[in-house]
């Protein structure tokens, strides 16, 4: 499936549901279960490679993992590419497309500083990726201001400002990660309508809010890891 076909699956009110995989085997399971797209989880992929999340894993290893996943399935793959691994837009687009992926998450956290980048800087980075990739990449622009925010409503204006700037830079979808407050999420969706919004949570509830994409993030990996940890205790 092409990037255009993946882009067409982002329909507000009829969200694309993405269980996130972390290796070729789990990607095959997602495809075999009938899901039309495989998404990856950076924290899960990094953990499988022996690294913590937050761009601690070398870019070469993360791209290699993405390539193995893309080769393992016939459905399109969208990669959680963190914050681009310090690469220029041109380098990032070329290396990601070379894996066979047709989509990515691209977050606005500067991991070197541990804080979100200025909105203009992140918009320029997104524009550079778009210029390099053309329409061959579905860009999900992650907005991180809700992470750790004690009052989500207090950061809503900044989130909307970022979303509009990222959409102006030709992102296909905006992702206010971990925005759990449904009233605030509904306001965010209305503020950026008709743009596609990615969120986390129950499908039916988020569909009613007009969300276009739902991802589980590291949820499946954490559940599988938790089950294995408990099962291993029974084997002693």
C-alpha cells in the first residue's frame, strides 16, 4: 500500500486503529489479525534492541529494525521515529523511506534538552522532511506538551498553536500524545478540524470525538512483557 492509501485511512470519526509492534514477528501477528497497517512503538523497539527510549538506541539499529518489520509484512508500515535522531530532514526522509516504511511519528521533544522544541523550529523541521519525502511519507506530528502536564487545559492553547503550525508545514496528522481529558481532547479536535488527529483510548469514545487515528503505543509490549514476567515466576 502506498503512502496515499495510508493517508486515505485517516478519516475523522472513523479512526484507523493501530496496535503497535516491535519486531518482525509481532508485526506479522498484527497483519494476520486483519489490521490494515502496522505501526511501531519506539520504546518497545528500543527495549527489544537493549536500549531505553528517548533516542538512546543508535539510529542505525532503529532503522534496521524498521526495515526488518517492513520486509516481514505486506501491509504499510508507519514507524515511531522519535525526534528524527539528529538527522537533517533530507537524511531522515531518505533513510526512513529506504526501510520500506511509508509513514512516521515525528515528535517535537528535543531529547538533548529534555524539553519540546520551539514551535517555529519544529515546524521548519517538519517542512524539511516533507520537502525531502514529497507525498511518499505520511507524517504524524507528535505534540508532547501534555506529557507530565498537571493541567491539560492550561497547555491546550500551546498544543493548538503547535498543531496548526505543524499542519501548515504539511504534516498529515497531529498527535497530542497522552491527552486523556476527553473534554480537552474534544476542544483540540474542533480547533484543528478538519485535520486528522491521533489519540490514545477507547475506539468508540474517540470516534465520537472525531479522532482519525488511534494507537496503542507501548501498550501491547507492556502487556506482553508483564505476562511473561509473571509467567516466568511460575517456572522457578
